[in-house]
C-alpha cells in the first residue's frame, strides 16, 4: 500500500543527505540500526551495575523476605519443624566439608570455561591480554554475584560480563558473540544432560523411578531447544545486510526487519563462534571441561548434601532432578531465582518419590553452599574488578 510508505523516498532514489555517497536511507538505517539494536541487547551498564548501599539494601530486603518464607515457612508447612530439626541434628559434617570443596571446584570450572571462550587464544587471532586469569576470576565471580543480586536467569551476570569485556578492549560485536558462545556451550551441556538422563531413566538404562513428567517431558523440551539452536545457527552471517537490501525504499519495513533479525543473527553468530572454538585443541578442551565441570561440580555439591543428611539418591535421578529444578530460575519475578529454584528442586525430588524431610533439608543446604556463600567473595571480586577497569582506563585501553 502506498499509504504505508508515503513518508519514504521512492525506491532507488537517494535522499539528499546521502546523495554524495550514493547510499539509500534504508542502507544507512540498516548499519546504524544493527549497531543500535546490538547495544540494546548487550548494554554497557556502567551506572546500572553500581553496587550502591541503597541498591544493596533494597535487594537484600527482598531476598531476606523470600529466605524467611522459604527456610522457615516451607518446612513448617510441609513437614513440621520438629522433624526438620531431627534431620539437621543427624548431619555428618564431613560431607558438608566435601560439599564445600565441590563448590570451590565448580567456580574453578566456571573460570576455565570463561578463559576457554573469552580470554583464550585461537589460531587466527590474538587473545585479549587484559583478560588474564586474574581478570577472568574477577569477572566470573562478580558476574555470579550480579546474577544472584540483580536479575533472574543470569541477566545481571551477562550484563556485567559484557561491560567488563568492553572495558578490556573487546569490540562490541566480538564481545556479544563471545558472550553468546559462552552461554551456548554452558547450556548445551545442560540440555544434552536432560535428554540423556531423562530418556535413560524412562527406558531403564539408568536405575531409579521414572515418572513421565520428570523424564520424557523435560527430555522432549530440551530436545526441541537443541534442534532450535541448531536451526538458528544456520542463519547466514549477512542476514541483516540481505534484509536491508531487500527492504530498500521501505524505511519502516527496514526498521522492523532489523529488530526481528538482530537477536537471531547474534545467537547464530555466537553459536558459530562456539563451534569454531571447539575446533581449537586447547581452547575447545578448556571450554568443554569448564562447562561440564561446572554442572558436574554443582550436582556433586547436592549429592554431598544428600549424604550429609542420610539420604541416598540414585545418580541419574540426582542429575535429572537437579536440572529440572533449575529451570525454575527462568521465572523473572524471583530475584536471582531465590525461592523458585529451591522450591523447584524440592518439588522435582518429591516427584521422584524421595523422602520429604531429607529432600527439603538437603536442597536448602545445597542452596546455602552453592548460592549464598559465594555472594560475599563475589562482591569483593566486583570491587576488585572496578579497580581493574579503572586501571585499564588509565592505561588508555579502548575498544576498537
């Protein structure tokens, strides 16, 4: 309809401000819009991530309210405080120490994944020298603290990590693609595990109870997600430029097509970056070991907590219940997944038929060790990171 394009110039007619270069407004809009949309998807949150006393007080107040309801109200409502106290009194401190050791290993694995994807060196390009092991530790630990304090599903940690990469001198597009590659590798391990253990439990390869809702259904959803990720990776790298060329003369169409294509194009580019990294012998191995080690160490923390309170859970059930319960972290209205993940894991293991008192105490102990204890060192790492970024700025490091 001509009414929809009355404000746009005729096709092929350059506007006055681009006549000298021969470009159309749609072509210029394509490049500018791509850069702007990429900035919206991966912002540079200098002020937004400042840990001010007021912000900490607000978030901690909300978190403490959830904690009080969860750690006091839930046990009283489900099983009675007296039974919970009996389970807690029978705890084996040796297994608690083992759980703490596995927790340290999980963060070491997370740093290794970061180094393999973000700070490593490939055959075709130099590594970013600012992103050494010390900076990698600061960024990952600060990102984990931001994940817990600022947003659900890891959004706070993603924003802080992207901000740090930009300050380290990494180009905007490269930083965004590497962040996507990091998440693709991390959550591909997650999805593959849900498929393998879900199907394995259901068909009897792994011993343990196998309710459909905890095995086949999650495995099917994870399988669809893996197929979707594979299909997105097939999106051509120049999709934005193709859309800009196709929509010449239609400014509104160009804007909306850019908006629709930027997210999938970024995910596709990040997925291809992950595949490229996997072909590098040292970076690929470090990244895979880091991703698998992070999840395995977290599950080992939960395994040790179950043993500490006298409960033995079949290993496949432990893995599947952990991953199914972790999906509650996607709920956006729980800060950092507080309450939702705890309740999700408890519900998952109860659905597998585990004893309720031991499940509640073990899951809550796991969350204290894996979720709450790393927050103070994460805040310290954030403060160290701010000083590191200030030093980079004084040294004149700028993103290309």
